[in-house]
C-alpha cells in the first residue's frame, strides 16, 4: 500500500529538490521526511530519488511515481471536499505584479487550484500601479503588488530594500549619465530610481523600457545598464552592484495584499489565506 502521507512528502521533496525545504514546508523534522521517502521506496521496491550533499534528483521511477502521486493526492483532496461539503465554487480575479512571475507564486497558485478545483482563477500580471487602479475600478478582486512605504494604512506583508542591479562585473562610467533600465510608468521602482538620482544630482538616460521582467533582465544581462529591484526578487543571472558603485540608495518598498471589501469572502478569502501563508516563500525568507 502507498500511504498518502508518504506520497505527499515525496511530492514536496520532488517539488523543492530539498529534504530540508520539504521538512520546513510540511512542518516535519528532516528525519521524518527521509523516513517517509524510504518507506515509499520500500513499498514501491524501487529507488525514487538520488540524493547527495548538494542536490536531490528524481530517478526514472521517481518521475513515474510523480504522476501517480499527484493523481492520488488530488483525488483524495477532491473526495474530502465532496464529502465534507466544503468545496469552494466561484471566481476570483487575482492580480500580481511582474516581479513574481518567475518566482514561487505559480507554485502557490497551483496548490490553490488543486485544493479548490471548482474555483475559476483569473490571473492578471501587470505593473503594481496598474493593478491598484484595476482594483479600485472593480476589475480585480485581490492584488499582490508593491507600494511606497507608508502609502496607506493597509498592513504590509513585508518590506524590502531596493538595490541597484546589473550583470556580473558591470562597471559604471562616472563621467557619463547613468544608463537606466526600467519598467514604464507608473512603475514604483522606476520612480524610486529616478527620484534618488535626481535628489543626488545624478544625470541619467533611459537605455531600455520594458513592461516585461524578462525584457529588463535581458537588457541588464546584455550590459546595457542598471536597474532597480527589490533585494529579495533579483532575477537569476543578475547581481546587486558591489559597494562603492556611487549610486544613491533607492530606498525601500512594501509588498501588500489587498482586496475589494465586497469580494473578501469565499474564493477570494481562501486565496488571500494561501498567499499570506506563503509570504515567506515569495520573498525568500527561510
């Protein structure tokens, strides 16, 4: 028999590629996670994972088990929802800022969909300023986005430092205007970059404007210039400029989760709880 508890632990290890992170997510000791995987392998009579000091990889049998395990857990979740009469139905229009599209957010949304398969989840990815406008216009129910610190009384999920970012080894020409890569208005990071440069008497020129995170990343990787990101959300391949780069501190930014008051029930309330519970995963806090 394949115990569903073992299967869920296996899925979490396969997803995180780490026994330590899986234990943290499941609220278990690492030794318990190892025990669950070992018992599953014994029941399946096959090795499912290859583990060393640096990584965890699936074997061919592990890849096969991944599909079986996901189907079993999803079926159990649906059965429990059906027989307890708690299955949510409806629609939630969720907006997320561009910063999260390549991070853990898709994983959180996937977990929400598996738990609440009868909920229609509509995702909008846009700049924070645009998302706030759409929320006020009633076009979205729930928004995860940035704002200036202290902008309103809504409590922040977390606050982060803004930092100057470029490709490894990028050097600024002190005699030339700062080459700036930025989102288009009404981007908060664009505004903070320009405000800090202006306040410190620094000249700049826009070398790339893109509404896409991948567009900004590509421009920075090409060495076209520098860009401001929240420290916890620096894209892969880019690095924070080292001390002594001569650029002013762009300040801090808050990340908030806010909803239309009239929509804060049912599916919207459930998704809000999932996002709040996963806030540490979203900004990389262990």
